[in-house]
C-alpha cells in the first residue's frame, strides 16, 4: 500500500481548490443556506475552505482559522442546513470523479465537525 495521503489521492491543492469552487457555486445557489454567506468575502472564504480541506486530508497546508465552534457560534446553523451543505460537498466531489472510498473519507472527516458547526439560534432572534 502506498504512503499517499488522502490529500495526494485527491490531487493536492489544485484539485481541492477546484472542488471548493464547485462546492461554493452549489452552496450559493441554494436558498436554504446561501444566506449564511451574505456579506462574506467569497474569495477569502474559498481560500479558507481549501486550507481547511487540505488540513483534514493530511495535506501540507494548515488550517489557521478560528476554532470551528467559535467560527460558527453566531450563525445558528441547523442540522438540516449542515446536511444540505454536506450534500453539496459530496456532489462537488462526485463532479470531479473522486472515488467512493476517498469521497467517503472526506465526508467522514467533515461530519466530525457537525457538533461544532450546528448551533442554537442567537438570543437576538
């Protein structure tokens, strides 16, 4: 068996970046979740997400953003919204013909953050 990481099998930063582009195109076209990105610098968000996915797939890039729970605490993301966004990631991976085992590994890594991302409604709502 090769010592290739999931990051390598996905094609490294260029391939992950392409998946992220496709992913955010899908997310921004989805009225269920696109409102979470109103006023967000999407170039920065796409770069940030590329680094995050690189980090969780054992790539050389390190995620240096806020802790996941802190970054999402005021967004009031529901379980249904998390699932919708995850489905967009899954479809983006499928668009680039990521094999099933690697796609499932990415999805499992992302699913591990659900508890930090999903939160209660802010007190002011």
